[in-house]
């Protein structure tokens, strides 16, 4: 299973598999991300992912409406793209910028320079790639306390957690994140990188996967 959350959900339905399951997070090649790490963060938070209701994108936009000191970049595509464009235009949200679909080096740079990424999901997430990639470049995460997310985002350690589908709480969470000291922030970026190295490294993933296969064969 890619998260302890989903492992437990499966066991609820099939208790007989309890002793036959293990957790192995998704992995990435950290060498692709490490060269983009930077101490020169820019003054924006980043939403990265599918533009759809269950991802909490509208809750995020509501949370920064009227907060001109919070600059949000939105990278991605999806069925709510036009709705989001209209909401930004009609609301006069000059602090929100739509980046469109971003990938490759442009994505890594956007992630690395962000002060935080925001994952305001309102449905069960398991092991979101956006969080994995963000940690890999040393960017902390503001995220919903739902599904497998809190296994990755530890409040005040690798980011900040808020209740899903609550724009006021999300606004407070963002303000809290942006108000910490530079010393505390640098500690968070270090924690994120260490977490990525311990949990998401593709070489360690391979070894763990082989160990699981061997345990089954034996």
C-alpha cells in the first residue's frame, strides 16, 4: 500500500489481510530534483495539480480573497479552469496568477522557489506526488488533514495542516505559515529534504520492494 491510511481502509473491509500488508510510499529519482534546491525563495505560494472541485482549489481561492499580501500561483489544468479564470477576473484577484500546465525543469524551478505549496484536497489522498516533489526540492507544504496527507505533512515540522473544506481555517493556516521566523522556516526545508531522502528515494524504494518480494517467497 502507498500509505498507512489506505492500508487501514483495506483492512476494515478485509481484516484477514492485516498481517499480509505493508506500506511502501511512492518514489522518485531525487537527483532530478536536488539540483533545483535554493535558499532564494520567492514570495508566493503554489497550487500544483488538477483543477477540480475535489482538490479544494475553490476553497483555496476563497481563502485568499481579500488577502492582497498573499500571492498565489496556480499550475495545472482541469475541468474547473474556466470557472477559476472567471472567479479571479470577477473578484479582481490581482494576487492570483494562472500558470497553466507546467512540467519538467519549469515545474522543478516553480516548486523550488515557492515559499510553500498548498494541497487543500477535500477527498482522500494517498501519497500525493505534488507533496513528494515539493519535499524533494525543500519546499514545505500547507495541506488538508485528510487521507494519507498527515503521514507526510507533519504540522510545524514539514508544513502546516488544516481541516478540509474550510476556507477560514485555511486562511489562518496560510497566515500562520507565512509568519514563522526565517530560522524556523529553514529548519522546515531541511526536514522536508530529509523526509524525502528517507522515504521517497528510488534506490531505497527498490531495496524495500525486493525485501517485500523476498519475504513473500520465503
